[in-house]
C-alpha cells in the first residue's frame, strides 16, 4: 500500500497502547510514531532547565533516542508540559505530516483521534483500570531495576489521568467514532488481535 492510511491509537498511561501500536504497525508494515515520546523529550529538556515552549520548537529527532525518557520523573514532566497550548501547537505539524506519509502510519498518544488526526481512517481507544495499569507500570520499573512503590505508582497513575482528562487543551477522551479496547483482562496477544481485527474491518 502506497496511499496514506492513518491508524490513531489513544489511551491513558500503561493501558498497552504502545505495545499494541508497534504490533499493529509491524503487522500492516506501516511506520509508527509514539507521540508521547515527543512530550517526554520536551519534559526531559524542561527538567534540564530549558523553557518548555522553546524546547518543543527546537526538538530534533535525536532527542527521542534517549533511555532517560522512560523514567517516572520524565513521565510526570511530560504530563505537565502537555497541558501547555504552545507546546502542543509546536508539535502538531510534525505529527500530522507523519500521519499522512505514503504507506500508512500508526500514531499512538492521547489526542490523536480527537485533535491530531480527526480524519484518521480508523481510531482505537485502548484503556484498562487504573489499578491494572499501575501494577503494569510498577512491574516495568522493577524489571528495569528502578526503585518503585506500588502505592506511589498507583497515585501517580491516577494523578496523571486526572491531569490528562481535565486539561483544557486536548483532554484525553475517546473520539466519538473510536473502537474501545479494554485490556484489563486481556493478554497482549488478545489485545493485539482485537486491534488488528478492528483495522481489517475498515481496510477491507
């Protein structure tokens, strides 16, 4: 396929949208963009003392290739800079251009189907309960050898949900025509299969 075809995948932290997005992109041989990394990169630069808006406007691809972007501190900073309208505007064109590239693209984030690509051919909203998502994030941190406390991680997840859902600029919510995938009680394979089936219904 050489025509543009956009798969928009949204959802809260640790719902599984990143894993599903990568698998869907690989299945359909499409390019993949984790848009959350853009905000994490801006957040990381902000933690280094840089102004968030200036950082967003100066962001380069190499900023995304940084292992420190996966830390809890950067995740919180990303959520903080994501509420800034000027930051979102600075990153908008990059995301939209990526979405319409030849051969199709999968973008995952929090406002892909509602703001970045409202005309996407297919929109998915991947979610899970806060408790399930917190346990996944906790296990991920422990596996990386990072200090973690389950109660603290749960509180962080809920605080981030509130910040993402209540922000005035591009709040986290399913698009009206999004296909909902709740991964609370699903294996990764089951969730990926559900996503691929939803896309196939549209692609024909």
